[in-house]
C-alpha cells in the first residue's frame, strides 16, 4: 500500500502570520500536560488568541493562562462554543472520553497524539490530528522552527485548516494518514525513548563504578551529529559491528552483577550484527568503524 505521507507544498505563509498585531485564530487548549503547555505558548507567540485552557485543576494552569492571556476552565459547560480550534493535548486513553464530553461546535477538534486514530473524535463534524513530532518537557524551551507537524483531517477543508494553523509556527508541515503516523510513532519511540533509556543505563554503569558520566557526553553528541548527513546503519561502530566477540565477552563479564543490562547488551549486539549482515547482503558500502 503506497504511503499517503507528503510534505505540504509551502506557499507564502507569512501572509497567514500575525503581521497586523491582531490575533489570527481563537483556540481552546484542552489539557495541561507537557504538550498542552508548549502548544499554548507557541501558538500564542504566533499571534493566536488562546481563549481558554481546560484543566481539571484550575490552580495548576493559572500561570500558563496568565502568560497567554487565557481563561482557565474546568467544567465542560464553560468551554467556548465559538472557537476555531479545539486542541486535545491529553493522554491517549483520555481522548475519546474528552471528545464525548466536549459539546458540539463548528470549530475543528483535533488531538495531538502520535498513536490514536483520528476517528476517536468522530462524534464531531470536523475533526483531525495536530501532532508535533517532538519530545516535550515542561519549562524546557524548544526550537519550534525545526519541529515537524503531522496533520490529518476527516475532510480536505479540515486538513487545509490544520495545515494553515501549523504553518503559522513553521514550514515543516506534512499531511500524514493515521496509519503512517502510527508507524512514525513506533520509529520515534526507538529513536527517542529507547535511546534515552540506553543513555540512562550508560549513566548508571558509570555511577556504579565511580565514573563521571559527562566523559561520555561528547560521544553521544557526535553520534547524533553524524545523523545529519548519514544513515544510522552506515555509521554504526563498536564491537558488535566489527564482530569482535572477545570484547563483547569481556563486556558481558563486567555486567555480571547487572543481569538486566547483560540481557539488553546481548539483544542489541545481536540486532547490530544482523543489521551489518543485511547491509552486506544488499551490497552496501562496507563500514569500517574506528575501534571504540
């Protein structure tokens, strides 16, 4: 089945931006998690009117509301019915319930999840997905100019409306189906969540042996930097990539008191060796890694 992913044809989106000082769209942010916190602030900076922030605990959202000049509400009857967009930045398992609680309106209702199908919002006339593919931590500033937006909608005018909203933030906007977005999310978990966990394991190994983890940080930075111009499979290094069984055996011995890490080491090493073998079968240019 062919992919439905395509990069949106960028036009002069500056005409969409807040050049006159007037707010562009009226937006209700539902949810005060990490994504909601960042989205409210960035859309406000783009010139939009963040009219309300829905949070079960009003006091926790007060500071954000003051920053974006919004009102905090915590009951569904108080939610504005005339907003242009209702962005559901809530946990995946809460999306359908929140959608059912949100009263009917003429705006676009969109969630920000990487995994939940857009059909979870099908009780609304105009619905879709407004998914910024990034890791979010509250109070940690982000460069929004490089964050990709994955957009989907139940009809063409909804997709266009959501793409235009994203284009007021940056030009990295793609029209991506529910199926493709779910696959992207799996890949993102490997790229971000799992890699960060491996970093945490490396930190624990260092600390357990009285070593400063910061010594390894330049290595991590260089590994990520390589990806700007190379495929990960083409720059894989280390004992597994070169089939150095003697070194791997020594590492496993040192991890004897950490059986969970031993198991992860073995699984990852086998996966790396399998990947190197696949590249050879496909006739890829052999990688001759420097020894680490």
